[in-house]
């Protein structure tokens, strides 16, 4: 869903028009089809679908990719009305299903930079390369053919640019020039200013993969991303220069029995509450939520939501790998090992003078938050997900034990709980801060 002109626009199928562009004002009555871009049925009687995707607001209009019966999948624009929803330009003069210019899973395929819209396009001559548009047909053009020529089968080579992000007044992205594999590139919007930034995997493998930078994010005046240097896939940081691009931290060091290095495989980088959050696997806790202040020392596990080597975040579930900031809360899907994949949230709390966070889930269980630095010897009548008691400095969750309605530390009663059987509590009932 994308907000535009105080309404939400999205792709949906109402059973009559196929998957098309819809709009809602948040009410049932205000939810309706904007336009049936690809009307009619196919040869099997199924409704045709334009399948709008990559909805992006730009210059007071809504731009997106869609497919019609004449042009295949191309760039469209809408002002929110049926009359104002139309094709911007037919980049590839091919028609039908063979013209699939935006067919990938990169949700940043349309990216605004320097008052223009950049994207991966294919004009039928240069393969999938970096394109730019000012919103008009005349102002839509190829920036640079990063991977020119043809492959052994006679098809145009493609650099397949993606993972766009603006940093230091330039456009950074991943691309493959055919020499270095998929690596980090930078552009000022011109052909001359579009070039390889750094070759992190100097000895690319037989498939030409390169380091495959992903999840590019600006944080604290630096650029953070995940990459594979040929040894392992870890978290990297850059100041925008080749010399200033380096490994931030190896969260999963060591090798397996075959001599291959382990990888923490960082994903889903997002800034929240002045910190960098992401998912990673340190080899001990499975794939869990991590936080970083931008330094190796300040990069650590937030919480082991699914205790042990089990993973709270599954790479097979798109929902479980989304970290989404809404106001002062971070929402994500995770599996705590008990209720399956459910909605969780991480809440910033600055009320104590410091900064702490509280994780709560959607499974309806009681949530207790233990915060270091504030010590109370007895708490009664917890409010779910809100009341806290503190731990003495240096005391860890592993130091706690449970008996009856009490929580103990070193066999001393830390807190009495009214109406709660503490013996039934486990680590997933607590949030560590």
C-alpha cells in the first residue's frame, strides 16, 4: 500500500476486473477500483490483470508498473482518477507478456533521486539497465549501459541495477558490469558519473555473483549494507569511498567441517530510535533481531525470541522478515517457538532518562519487562505489557529462577507476583533490554 493525496492505493482483485489499481479512504464505501488498465479475459476465461506494482509518489503523481494488452509491462502514472491513469512511455516496443521490464522482487525498483525517478528498465537493446525519467515520455532515457554486449546465446547482457539508496547526494546501488560480478555502484545521474565504487569480492566465483550488496541504508552519515566477500556474508559500512568501505563486524565467525566460513547473513536493515536494527544469525541463537550503534562493539543481539538455535525470523516467510517503523514503534513478524509467526512490536521508551525498548507480541500472553538500573524488591498487579521492575546492574536473565509466585536471583526473592504462577514462565514471556 502507498499513501498518495491522503488516500491509500494498492493492487487488488475484486473478482470482476482482475488484479488492478484500487484506492481507499479507510472506509468500505470509499474503497473502489481506480481503473481497469487491462480489461477483458484471456483465452482460458480468466480475468486479465495489469498487476500494478512498485507504487511510488513522485512530482505530485503516483507512478507504478503495470501491464496492458498493447504494451506489456511498462511505466504508468495516475493522478488518482481513471482519466488520469495512463501509460507514461513504452520503453520496450515489444508487446504482450514478452515485455516484462520490471519483473523482479526489488521493492525499490522505482527510486526518486535529484528530482527524477530512477529504475531498472529494458529497452530491448541494452538489457536490464539503469534508466531515469522526469515523468514524461520525452524525459525517460537510459542512464548507462553498465554491462554492454551480448551473451553466448545472443541475448543482451544485463547489469540488473537494484537496492537503490541516496547517500551523500549520490545514488548508490548494486549492479553487475560483467567483470566484477554484482557489486556496489555509485552514480551522479550521468553516464560518466556512474561507476563501480568498490570490488569487495575480488575473486568472483564461477557464476559471477560478486559480493551481492543488499539492504543498503544510510545511518549516522554512513552507508550500511550486507555483502559477501567470498568468505562470509556480513554487515558492511561505507563512507562513500572505496577506501572507506569495510566490514563492520563478523557476527558468525569460524568455519564448518568443510572449511567454509559461517555467515550471519544480515537482512532487513532499518533505522529506529537512533539505532540500526536488522536480523542476523550468530550461529548460536538462530536468526534473531540485532541492534547496532554503527560500531562493532555496539552491535549486539536484542532478544532471543525463539530460544536456542531456533530462528524467530524465517527466510521463507516474507511477512516474518519485514521490519517496519510506525511512529515510535518497530513492527515485525516473528516466531517465538510457541504461537507460530505472529506480529511483534519493539517500542522505544525514553521516560527513564535513558533509552530502553520493550518487545511485545500478539499472542495475548502476559509480558514482563526487566530493565537494568532500577531495582524494586516487590511488584504487585502488573498491567500487561507496561509495568516493569528493574534488575540490579550486572544481573542477567540467566541468573533468574522461578518458584511458586516468586522470581528469584541467587536463591533470594527478587519479586513476588500476585495471581501468576512463576513456575510456568519461560524466557519468551520476558523482554530483555
